[in-house]
C-alpha cells in the first residue's frame, strides 16, 4: 500500500510512522508512507497557505491552491496519470476533520483493501471547501473531541489500517480475535507468576481444560463489554448466538 500525507507539519508524522511495526513494514516493502509539506506547493513568495474567511469571523482557512498543487504531485508520484479515466476519483482522499464520520475498525478494514490512500491534514479553522470538492475528500474523525490539527488523527488511522495489511503483523501479533474484530472487548489476560501481590490468576486458566477456558474467555469478554461499552454489548447479543451454557453478566 502507498500512503501520502498532505500536511503543514510533516515532522509531526514522519517520526511516529518510521518506528516499530509500521517502520518494519516499510523496510519490508509492504508499505510506503510519504509526507508532503503543503507549504512547498504555494506560488506565493511569502509561502502563505492560509487566508481570511469570506464569511467573516475569527480564524484563517487553508487555501485551495497549494492543496491542489500538492495533490497533483502525489498523483504523479503514485504514477496516476489519467484522472478522468477513473471517474474523477483516482485514489481515496481522507480529510481529517472533527466534522467527519467517526473512524471505526470497520472503516480500517475497508480502507486496508486500497492500493493507495491520501490523508489531508487541516490546521487553522479548516480548509477551503473547493479543495475538498476537487479531491473528492471524505471527512473522517477519530472521535467526539477537538484537536489542534489532523496529524495525530492521520497517524492513528494509518496505524489501524496498515496493521490489517497481510504480512504487516507477525503471527504472534495476529489481529484475529482481538477487541472489535468480533464485536466484543477482549477478556483479561495473565502471564507468570501464578500469584503476584496476593492476586491469583483465575483457576480455570491453569486447569488445562481448553473447552472450559474458551467458555471463560467468552463470559469474561461479555462481562467486560457490558460494563464498559453497553451499546456494543446489546449489539452483540442481538446479532450473535451464544452457547446454551453461557452465563450472562449481571
Ligand atoms: Cl480528524 N481532526 C481534528 N482537528 N480534531 C479531531 C479529529 C480530527 N477527530 C477528532 N477530533
């Protein structure tokens, strides 16, 4: 997968995405991530990228032209020549915005199947609407709170997407059975020793009885999900059939 990040602060994303599992995936050639500084695409001699809002009010808006010119460079680097040949939507552009739809695990799964993605990070009060229209940008948010810019949301989404690309995670890091992939939060987990500070690992986990352990995991997941995310719990009950013997949480 090729990922381009269009931003005024490329250093904010470069460091984070070069480390750990995503760094390894880039070295292995499974993933290519490149940041683009939108300021490099302004024609203004003072390198301005923002201006006042026609509707008035406080704050500055990012102008369409540098974003458009930066986008043209990204398409060229992706080797995408003929924009019109692809219905005017040659590659998915995600616009980082608290006004967007909320990014979920299902969004990550959908986007992990793309060959190329572009992340557009806004700053100031936002972006000239025409830039979003021209790029067919899809506004996406990471949750109901406001951040100073889209760089951290972009890193978060890229992490969630890239780890689903086959080969990016090693076998021992597999995303199968983790929280959200099946609609429940993960059960508690324990490693050695059997007792620490007077707290014991649940006896069933030491029993070696795999059927009982599987049932314990399911019930622990149900209890945790009901407690922490009641809306996910109700959704799960409505859409899944549980083994008859399952004890539902209080
Ligand atoms: Cl994507 N951007 C900003 N600025 N704030 C956010 C967000 C994005 N998602 C949640 N809050």
